[in-house]
């Protein structure tokens, strides 16, 4: 793969950079901050929703590591922030290897800068809807042994993809490439908690050129076809194996989350 960085357009809002703004990051532009600020006006809990989603990611990584998994494919990884996948996994298993994949050039550029020459991690520029190309990348082939269990992470990314054959075939390809013992972690925005609020946020994202597709529990559960959902199943994000006291009103986080096993 070429190490050249894809071009960055600061005038076009990016889902990854908007998310970075929610988390208080600095790798975003005015165009992203305008959308983020408007989203917070429409849905004041948006920053808390973003942080809760990152917390689910950390718990899912710890779960996979606890099952003996030492390799992670983070699809739609976004812009690096605190407690990235490799940091969480390597805290428990120093030999863990992680490949981050994102379509957003800012995420790729900053990810490569942050990781430097770490031999156990890599950042790939790619579209998760093209699994054959991603799985053929030298970084993926060098770091991940797909004959052994792998954790496939699709956290807060599938709601940016439309329904259709491309997404269906991609999900099937990642499932088929994963060895028995692998896990799939998914989180996804849903309108189940507050349909009116989510409709307004969806309209905002659509007008900003970053289409958003919230789905209900039945639609999200379909992404786990061929995987066995582990307890507690597909639930609102804060309900998935929380670290501390249960969160009150988890539905207000408007995010469904689950982990499946092969």
C-alpha cells in the first residue's frame, strides 16, 4: 500500500471529525464544528452519547482480550483519542496486534502520526464495504493471522452506510474470513429511544453530506447473522456489561450495542 496520505478537504464536514469534536478533540475544522454544535443544540446529550460509545468499545476490547484474542481489526476506527484499541488491548496483552481502517483521510493521517513505527499496529486507508481489498492490504496480512481468532470491531460506523448488497456482502465476507473463536463488536445509532430527536439529527447529517441511517433493534440484529450474540445480547450501549453502577435511562443514549462470537 502507498504510504501517501489521501487529501483532506477542510470545507467538507467529515463524520470522523464531527465525532472528534464531540469528544473534545482538536483534529477537526470549522465545517465539522458547525455541524457538531448544531447537533448538540438538537440533542444536548450528544457528547455523552459519544463518550458512552467509546466506553462500550473499551469494554468490548477487554472482553475479546479476556477470551484470548490477540488481534483486532477496527473498521471505521475514526480519529485516535484516549484509550484507543491498541492501548486497551496491550494493557492486558502486550503482544496484541491492531489494524485500524478508516475512509477518512484525517483519521488515517493522524493515526499514522500517532502510531509511528509501532510494529504491532497499523493504519489502513480503506472502505469497509470493500473487504477483499482491505484483507489483502500488506499491513493486514503482516499483522493479522486470519486462521486464528480475531476481533472485528464495527463501532459507530454502520449507521453511515445505506442498506443494500454492498453492506450485506461486506458483512458476510468479514464473517467468513474470521476463524472460529472470533468476535464481532457493533454499536449503532437507533431512533428507538427518541424518534423525534433522532430524526432531526439525521436530517442535519444528511444536509451536511454525511448521510446517517439509524436502525431499530431488529435491523441491527441482522448484522450478527452467523454470529452468536453473547449476554446480555443487543442492548442500549451503557447496558452492555457495564463496569460500574447501571446507567439510568439507557435508552436516552440512542445507541444499540452487542458482541457476537463465531
